[in-house]
C-alpha cells in the first residue's frame, strides 16, 4: 500500500497538538465540536457515515480513514463538496469542505474551526494516487482559495463539464440530474430537501443535522456518480482497444464454431 501523505510526522505528537497548526481566517461562529451521523439512509440498503467536525485532530483521523479506503486502487476517487459562508456578509468564503470515499464522508466545518488539520493540505495537493471530483468547480475553487485552501488543479475534475445526462435538454445539468440518472432516482430530490434560507447557515455552529446530512449526501452523490461514469467509460475504452486487435474477432469466431 502506498504511504499516506505526511503520515510519518504524526506518530509522535507533543501534548499540545495545536501548537504547530496554522490559523484559519474564515468568519463564523468558532466552536470545537464533532457530530457523527451513522446509518444515514440513501437508497435500498445503502447507508452513509458522516463525520462533521471543527476539530483538526478529529479531521486528521477521518482523513486517515479515507486514505486507507483508497488503498492501492488503480483509480482512486474522492468526491468533493464545498458550501459557502453567507453571501450577505462579505467576503464570502468556503465554510464547509466535504470529502467522500465509499460510505464515509468527512464534513470539515471550516467556519467553526480555528486551525487547519495537519494532513489536509498535503492530502488535497496529491497528484497521482487519487483524483478529486466535484460539480461545477469554478466557484468552489475560488472560495477555497479565499479560505486558504487549494485542491490540486491538475487533479480536480469538474463532472458537470465531463458528463451530460441524456434525459435532460439543459445546457448544464445539476448534480441531482446526473446522480438521479446514473445511480438512483433517490438523488433527484436532493435540492428539494433544502430551502434558500438554509444555505445562509453554513457559518453557524454547530451545524444542525439536516445540513450535515445534506452535505454528506452531496459529496456522496458526486463520488458515486463519477465512480459509475468512470467505470463505464473505462470499460468502453478497453472494449474499443480490444476490438482494434486483429486477433480479438478470431477468438469470438472460434467460440461460435
């Protein structure tokens, strides 16, 4: 298994774990808290574990769990979501960062935190071991930079630009359109579970359970959608390469004989 980025630096930490952490300069209600929601229902028997925290040590713990889930996968994928501070109270910045792999999602409440997790920035700068995927990433990239974070731009896929839902005629699809089409209709109602006023509350702490749930499902939908799309496209490409092989059709001819 590949070595976790920056893991060696954390085996022998001092008793003051925050002494060498970098300050966060994002406005919000500062508060140390962790809220874990287990068994969040998706569709069928699928469930999600969401860990929402403003505590850097807890975030580092979950990042390590995400890393272990990625393991030695040939095509590691991390679903990303970003929500912003209240636009009526500029400057607007990233208030929440979500990272999802399989059935685990970290919701880091930036606006409530005072320090960055030690592993986070190195995790987001990775170039080869895994790929970050989000939806309509222009605003997310800008808000993350305003907050002091950056996901490697060479390793950050905008799913909205890479996939078109054949059932819609809109120029740009929503995540609900795509996830509802490639995963399950359950995701088509994502946006209906939030009203406009809720989107002004990402700077409040602690986040209420409905916002934590929404943030987790948002990143999970991104992760599951791109994983499905990537598997389909990769399988199609492999099939085309095989068909170009002159011996490929001979093998089928032998089977039909």
